[in-house]
C-alpha cells in the first residue's frame, strides 16, 4: 500500500456515539508504516509509509487490488507480522512492544480476525466452532453457552448451532466464522476479504448485513477487499 493510493471508505451511519464520544482517542493509530520483504535479491515493498487513524465504532473499508498490501496491514495490526519501520498502536498499546506471551493474551482479548477461508473445524458443530475461543477463558459452561448463543443469534444462525460445516452453505459457514470472532466481544475486528469465495449477490447481501451486525455489537472494524462495496 502506498499512501497516495490509500483511500479508506468510512461508511455512513456506523459511528456509535453511545459507546464512545467523538473526542475519544482513535482505537487504531498507524504512523509511517513500512513493510519490506526480501525475495531472493529483490526487496518487495508491501507497505510504503502508511498512516491512518480509526475512531471507536467506525467501520472502515480499505479497497485495493490483490497484492497491494492490505492483508499485510491487517497482520501487523493483529501482531501476526511485524513492520519494517513505523508504529502501530491499538487502544494505546504498542503491538510491536509485546512479547509472544503478552501478544497472545492481548490478541485473544482485544482483536477478532475473519479470514477469506472459513477455517472451521469440520467435525465440530457450529456451536462448538464458535465456543472454541471461550475454552481458553475462565467462563463456566453455562456462561460459554450464553455467549455462543448470543453470537449465533447475532449472525442469524440461532437455529443452526447443531449443524456441522458440511451441512451448511458457504454463506452460513462464513456467518459461523464471524460469530466465532465476535464471541469474545473484541474491541477491534479485522476482516480479510471474508466474502470473496462467495457469489456476487450473496457477497453484497452479507456485506450490508455485516454493518448492521457490527452496529448492534458496537465493534470497531477494518474490512479489506478488492471489490467495490
């Protein structure tokens, strides 16, 4: 990504004033971010001086062609990858300053990630797939059940919790993946072209539904895609 081509689309009516005042500090602050990969004898620049802020409650869509560095940016925000230069802060936390143990704890508590592939475990039901992140917490079985049921209801799958992935459509599987990312109530949700494997009509419908879901859940989101939304 080059700053001259970086044009986040801030969708209307997605700010949530009841969660955080307009004067609140950005939940994400990116400053002069560079990422350079070495491929043989060639340096490949994936991020070239990117700077941006995301305010609490915003749904920001970042559009660009495949290979332009969108996924790299998400991976750095989530602490999955590291920048070559520049700073990334999420809720005031310098992500690069965390060690592996701190990073795992911080990511589990604060960041949700929805990938292009559903990454569901085929032998588990939708309920069990959504429950997986909660198994790492101290929540009781009844508390986990309540949170899973709430997440499935939020994505419109309250009646499909007992179905396995192979008993569901592609759109339903992606909803399960979304519910799994929401069940921990993350402060920031990162979506890496989550609907690109679906047909055009379903993709558009789910994108609009996603905005409504995130408004209900009051979650800040960065959605990257190569499609016009």
